[in-house]
C-alpha cells in the first residue's frame, strides 16, 4: 500500500469510529427520553451536539430531542435556545416544522428568528427584519459593511428606519 492509501484508510477508520461513538450517545439519549431520565438525555444529546464532526448527521435531531428533555425538566430557556439554533441553521430541515411548534411551547410565541439555511430564506429573514424595523434580526442576516452601516445608522437614530425601509424594501430576490 502507498502512504496515501494508508493515511486514507486510517482517516476513514477514525471517521467511522467517531460516527459510531456519537451514534451510541444518540441512542443513549433516546433511551433516556423513553425512560423519562431527562437529565441523562440532556447529557447524552449534549455529547452528540458538541462532537467535533463535520456534517454531523445527528445534530438536528439531537438539538430537537435535547430541547424536548429541557422542556420536560421545565428549562424552557434552554429548550428555546436549542430550537432557535436548529431553526437558524437548518430552517429547511424536515424537523423544522416540529421545532417551530416546540419553540412556541417553550416561549409562548412563534419563532421569528433568522433562517440562514438557504439564500432565499436568509433574504426573507432580512426583509422581515427590515419591515418589522427589528435591528437584531436585520443585523443577524448580514455582515461586513452593510451590517456596520445599518447598526451605526439605525443604532444612533431609530428614525432612520423609514429611509432604510424605503431604500431596501423595493429590492426583490432574483428568481
């Protein structure tokens, strides 16, 4: 075997071992939920969530299930944080509809956060922030000079919203 083939084989074996490990934590978390051992479920799902794995296939489900465990423990703030994280990064996920419902249970209100999962959803979040005159939502959807300019102009003078809404409100995302 060539050196690169050996290195590739070792990397693949390590990757498989990591995925098996997080899969075991995920299984332990789901079992703990079934057993109504919510603290153990939180601990197990936390290990999956904090695993340093690119494209963690269990991240979204772990965020949702950990939020469920937090809700059972009556820690609505922690549940809302997990659900917001899931919806912000994975708003187009099949789990998003469930996460939105559970977010309402946790907070008593609809999720109106920033969805950056696709360019279209990011634009919709940006426009929603502009039209609602919500600087936090608007700033969370942009970066660089635009973000700096918005925060500087509107942060100092909330009356600037009319100008911003007029200027940006006429833009449409190209289809």
